[in-house]
C-alpha cells in the first residue's frame, strides 16, 4: 500500500490534498512557518479527517545559519504548534529542492 504525505502551502491546498491514502499532511507557508491561525484550522481539519499533521518550522528562506533571535522565534513557533494541537514538526536545515 502506498501512503501519501503531501506538503501544502496553505489551508485551501490542505483541503484539496487529502485522499484515501493520505496518512499525514505537512503544512508550510511557501517554505516557512505558517501562521498560528493556519496551524489551528489545519489541525482541526486534519484531525476531523483522522490525519496526522506536521508543521514546517523555518523562520526564513535561505541558509540554515540562524541567529539567536531566529532560534528564539523557532522555539516560540514550536511551542505554538504544540499548543494548537499539531502532531509533529519538521525543521529543514536548508532549502527544499526538487529535481
């Protein structure tokens, strides 16, 4: 059996990405951390459809050499995702490229 775990960039894409083989969905905002509102609504939608929801944690595009303030931002974003009910987080150390 093939499992589908799409990466979506907004709530609307989330609602269109789910099918019978979807097990988990990752939500981002064009390669960075989505807003708290997006995380909250995406969590509700995913859980209503018995899916696991992961949140991309990334303060900006570019290299993964984060400053102390950026690390604090990431820590706050992780805490917010947890409080909003997300099941997992994903931290990408470098830009995602698809060949």
